[in-house]
């Protein structure tokens, strides 16, 4: 396992106790290693390195500290890690019961409506022509609620 600078890891931690680690996730880092990111540095690797460096190992042979949700590689934000199986179960239950509200701030190009509400599930694809991520409505996904408000529109001079 790679080792990461303890001071750098600690600088990302917002809150920590015996059950949780809440940390900032910078853009450009995957939450978990996956098929497309097997050799990339992941937040999971950083967490394991941190726990090893502070000599805090899991008390269960079958449970390893885990994230309660994930953020995409290019998304920065606050993410919660459960240090115990009980904490992970508790937060997962709250997520299932829709007691957890996630808020995202997004910067978009072009024009945006002042208010937007969607009750269909969204999915992310990749636009090969333009080389960017693209959101689309998932026709077979579970219904969800997405509410967007335009907080500020910026105008830039045409170059």
C-alpha cells in the first residue's frame, strides 16, 4: 500500500471521531478504485494509509472503513467515511429512508433556467465528440428529486 503524507491527509479532514471521518475530496481523485481507475490514487487508498499511519485498525476481521456514498472523480466536496460497521449501517439506513439531503453547487456554461425540478433519475455518460461528461435522463432508473436554482448568472465579453 502506498503511503501518503500524514500532514496532507489531516489537512483534508473536517471532522473525526471514533465512528466517522468527514473530509474534503479534491477534484481529480476517484473515491474508490474501479475498472477504469485501477492504478489511480483513490480516496480509499488515502484513508487506508491514514488509518495505518495513526495505527487505528479495524476491530473486525471482515469490515474495513468505508465511504457512505461516492463523489465522481471530477467532483470536489465533503464525503463521509464510516470507521465502524455500525456507523456504516446507520448512515446507509438514513440514506435509504431519504433522511440525508445532499447539496451540490455546480458551475455550468451557457444559459440556465432560474429554477428547475426533475423527478427522473439522472445518469452520466461521455460525449466522445466533445470529450466531456454529459448528463442524461435514465429511463429505467429509480425516481429521484433534483431541484436546481440559478444563484448567479455571469456575463463574459465575447473574445
